[in-house]
C-alpha cells in the first residue's frame, strides 16, 4: 500500500521534472525529422597524438550521442553520419577535440593534444562562485567525484565521506534507520544521527551554490558531480563568518554537449552491525552485584538458589526472571535497496540532466509494528545558452520520504510538542530503546506479570524502580507513519560581461525551497503490573 502512496504523491512532480527535459529532446527530434532528407556519408578517421602515433581506444561520439564508437589498435574507426553533425574525440590524458563530419571528409586525421598535468576536466575544483584546477590551486581543497561516493552502501551521504578527506571527522552516533529532518534543530530530543566536524565544529552545507540544511534535502550519490571540502580561507571568504568552520560544497550533475548518456543502477544488499554493546545475563548480573557489595563491606543480596534460577535464562519466570533484551528485540542485520535511472546529454544550445532514484532500508527490530525507511528523489537540471553573453539554468529537486515504525513509550498528553514534558515524543525511537535496555537490569522483572483470562492480553511486568517495559513499549504502544516532502526550484541567469571587463560575470538567482513533514499514527497503552511472588509450601 505504501508504494501506491509514493506513486500518487510523485506523479505530478515527476511529470514536471521530465517535461522540460523531454520538450527539448522532442524539439531535437523534430529537427532530425526535417533533416532526414540529407544523406549520410561514410567517414573513415584516424586518431593520433602530436607525434603521429596511433591512439587506440579513443572515444568517438557523433552528433548528440546517437553514435558511439572506439578506435582500434591502429587508431582507426568508421561511421556514417550527416555532414553537419559534430564529432567529438576524447581519451583520458588528452584534451577533448570537437569537429564536424564535413571537415573530416577532407581531412580524416584527428590529432589529440596531451592534456596539461592536473588541468583536465577530472582535475576541476568547484568553489563558491568560481572554478579552478588542481594545477593552480594553492588552498586546502579536497574534491571527491560521484564514483568515490557510490561505493558506500548507505542512504546517508554523510557516511560515504568517512576516511576520504583529511581533517574531516565523521562519526555515526547511532544506527537508526533513515534520516530525520529535525536532526539539526534538536526538536523533540532529536540529535544528529551522523556528526561531521572540521576543527571540532560543524561545516556549512551548500548544494549548487545554495545554502541548505542537509537532513532536509537528502540526495543520492548518483545525483552528485563532485563534493569539495573547503578549509581554505580564500574559498570560504564568499560566505563570511558562517563558513568559518569549513564548507561541504556539493555540485549536482548537469548536461553535457554532443553526447547522450543513460545510467541504470540496481543494488540490493544487507547491512551488518559491526559494533554493539554487550549485556550480562541474569546470573552474571547477580554474581557481580554480590561481588560489588562484598567489596564494599555489605552482605550479598542474592542467594545461590536465586542465582541458579537466574542462570535458567527464563524471561517469563516470575520469581527469577532473566531477560536478554538484545536477543529478543534486535536483529544483527537489515536490508537495503537502491534503484535509480538517469539521463544526460544535449547539444551546443541546450544541455539536460534528469534523475529518478529510490532508496529503501529496513530496520533491526525483531518485534513491534513494521519499521522501514523509503525515499524517492527526482531531479532535473537544464542549461540553455541564449547567446554568447546570456545563459539560463533551470534546477528542480523533489523528494518524498516515508518512514514507518513503532511508537516507543506513551504519554497521556501525546500531542504535546514540548519534549521536556512529553516523555514519549521522540523523532526516532532507536535511541530510547538502547537507553532503556542498557539501564534496566536483566532481572528487574519478567516480560509478563500475568495474562488476562478474559481478553488474553498480557500484563507486562515492571518494578518500583523501573516502571517501563521495553518489550511492552515496542509491541503495544502503537505505531506511526511519517511522510516528508521536499521541493526546491531555482532559476539562474548568468551574464558574461567580458565586453565590459575581462573575467567579469554576474549571476541572478530566483528560487523556492520547501519542506513538509507529517506524522500520523496510533498511540496505545498497555497494562503493567509489579509482580510480588510469594513462596507457597505444601503446608499452606
């Protein structure tokens, strides 16, 4: 049922995303229809370096990417195309060359020049309102590309940066499923799921030159062209004091000239817990408690008979219970799924990038209401070159998140948004679960104190010191579904004022960002009881 909701909410958004992209594609197709009368010609080309040596495995793209060929061992290849179509030849370590079929008819040899070291397209450094190359960079910049980020199997981009950038400290505080938009403002006792620090402080997040609150705009690695971590004072200068702690500068993918590229990715796997607290059994807890009391000069609290009962590890024993919360409540693995498709291309006038991706992640709870996290992202970036001086950029991002989980805990004033008085109002329940099963002794109470003979419902065990039963909390405190909607649209108008002053440019931004979150569920209470077992002898 939830997938129907996702499709319903995203139908209109997806139509808007791809409309602009396909309208340009449709225009190009119409132009191609008119040009069908023009005959194609067969072209034989040879690709060499500046010294005349043949270059094998060079990528040759004809037109807007309809034809892709690779040169053979002798640097030759053959294709058929119309005389007016463009031909681009590229290979790592060489500068890209663009010409036309008409030029190749008279001169069939293409000479590739060797690229200047650290000054290729792969060495480009994206900075706020500027670009540069590694060859000329003197500041503290570290740039990561999309392929480096895609290797990490996580729905949270922040985890993918672990160990990749010197000076960037990334630590996951808890293994809660999904991303909460309330992380950064601390509402409802929420905390950052993943901490990122540069020199001990949190950096500023910028996506496509716009400052964002990252948890409210989670993006997939496949949407990203590059991530530049900026520590240098010059790179941070444009954002003033708010960027004093560093910048995580993200550029999303855009269209490319004279090419058509489609990527389809499907990934499914299992995430395994690598670190988890360990808890003692009921018998060991009683023994260690006796040792601690003896060391403090106090009499032992538990007899050998009681310890033998705790060693039975029976969580339902009303006299000597021993509960292993970890084993009863939590799994060691959770599943994850990623599916996405993207398309990018264009010509000299219009370039486009369109993306649609799904990310899903299970939870590690063994019991309780269904718990999982699902996210759908859609993006469209379109560049229109009006003339030599004016360029338009249209950017759209839409996201939908759906999270299901069990309520953990109950409060009579459940709708109260004051996190200090509403003890049950947690954005994510995983932290509360870990906190309680860590603090409650395994012998504090049995899981069930009794079972109602009429309704068959259990009375969960509690004690005077520990008045909350973790298993009852997650099974019988209800459930919720949280739906988040994110939208971002902006239009950028770029002016090249080189006719006034060489290097002078102007950018005008008009944009709109929105985020909406709705949580709907059912809050339930369960019956709890403090068991006080009494030994009964045969003479009673």
